[in-house]
């Protein structure tokens, strides 16, 4: 019985030690638009109302030389950090800050350019970075 | 006896919610769907749209048209700030309305989508 309680206590201490000093932050803006969602768009055929019916109203409309351009924007920003100063909390009233942290801000866009008649002229995604892990604190 | 239960309940609530942070932020005013429904293509004028929706947040010109943009952002962010571990997540979504006016000053097209009802207080930072 005593051994069981001791092993449970040790498990809690180990779990606390593993996550000690960790900080995980995530900011998600708007819904992600994936390539399969835009497969219906055909250059020279699809119109702006048809695009909006499928994807919703864009976040921005710009004027280009040939017609209007619509922008859909979204981001999934992940930040994590470890404060190694937490170790000092166990034996010192003062815990210095020794933090390693990293943030990956991924602002992504999907552009649709229309001609003067409001028909899709061209469309595409901005450069897409590989999906970053959430636990990603090493800054070097 | 009831007093003891109340004190225990308050203490338990304080213990369970310590380290919790719940934040909400909005930008702009919510777009009222009943007002948007009153905007009629080929009928409504700029002044009628302004009377219904207020002045637009942005005006874009393109293709000989004037486009009024209205937006509303809603963000929800729960956080758990414990002694050894911090978890923070924030979700932001937007509602957008575009009203296209032709050279005659009448509404040609209305583009609208509402995403803010899908914003949730999600704490767990992993997954979707």
C-alpha cells in the first residue's frame, strides 16, 4: 500500500518536472483554406459570387491593373518556451529568468484575381511553410 | 451547516479556477443581418446603405465601382497559468460585408459571410 502511494507520488513529481517551466501559446486567426476547397475554381469561368458562395467573403479586396483581387487571410501562430529558471524555485526564494522561446508566425493568404467582368483570371496560395510542431522552443 | 457548505464550495471553486484566465476581444460592431437583408441590388443607394449600416470601415475603388467594406472581429482566449506550466490559446474570426456600387450609385452586389459564431473558447493548444 505504502509502495503504491509512493509510486503515485513519484509519478506526479516526474510529470510536474517534465512540464515545469513550459509555456505553450497558440493564436489561430480565421479558418484555414486547404487546396481541395478551391478545386472548384476554374480560370476564365468562375465568378466572384461563386467563389464567395463557397469560401465566404474575403478579408480584403484590392484593385489591380486588370480588375479586382480578393485576399483570404489566416494564420496559426505557435509559440513555446521553457524557463529554466524554474529550477531555482526549489531551493531559492529568487528564481531568475532563463528562458528559451521561439514563435512561428504563419500569415497565409489565398489570392483570387478577377478580370474586368468579375471572372477569375488567376488564383493561388502564398508560400506555404511546413507545419511546425507546437513544442518548438529552441531558438538557435 | 449551510454556511460550512458555502465556504467549502467557495474554497473549492477558488482552488479549481486559480490560474485560469478568460479573455475576449472584439473589433468593430457586429454586423446586423436584418440590416444587411434590407440592402437590395439595383435599388439601394449609398446613402441608404450608410443609413442602415453606418459609414464603412474602408472604401475600395475598382472596375469603375466603389466598394464599401464593413468588418467585425471576435476573439476568445482562455489560458491556464500554473506555477510550472502555462497554456494559452486564442481564436479570432471575422465577419465581412462588401457592398459594390455601380456608376449610377446603386448597389450592384452584396458579399457577406459570418464566421464569428464559430469562435470557441479552446484551451488545449494541440490539434486543430
